[in-house]
């Protein structure tokens, strides 16, 4: 069995594509037009994992809710400092600033995507 992708419904596809492509560095693999939605498949530089951004042409009444089962998406960076600079250049900030999980362990931080999905950024120690 091979992991395929994670699907996220988005309200504003332009903001979401800018966030995932320009800030997080994902690449657009393909789009798929359906009668009621457009699907955007993005992947990381290693082409390891994919995210499907689903833009429904008509939002459901009341929009979407996050529920309480899903936690976050996690992305690794080589440099938390460089990512922090990039984040600020986008006019954004962390919801939880960078911190070491434990001495000698990875550094992590959290931010939110345009739809409020929690994103964890991880810098592993070498």
C-alpha cells in the first residue's frame, strides 16, 4: 500500500495556493476539474507526499468546520530562522513561536493556513 494524499477543502483557492506554493514551497502537480469543484494536487520537493486542495464552486451554507479529530499538517525546514524571515515577509506570524521540544531535540513552531488549518514547522537537529 502507498500513501496517496491528504485532502483539504479551501474557501479561497488563490490565497491557499499562494500559502502552500510560495510560503511552504510545494509544487503544483496537476489540477482536475469536476462539475462542482476544482482539485489542485501539490507535492513537496521530494515528491513524497501530496496535498489535494479542493475548491468547491459553491460553499456549503455556514462554510466548513474543523471538528476535533484532525490536528495539523507538518513540514520540515532546514532553518527555522530562514523560514521565520520568509513568514514575516508574507506578513504572517506564528500561532506558537519556535521552541525546542527537549534539549538536543527538534525545534518546532505552529502557524495557520488561510483556512485556519494548523501547520507545524519542524527543524531537526543534525
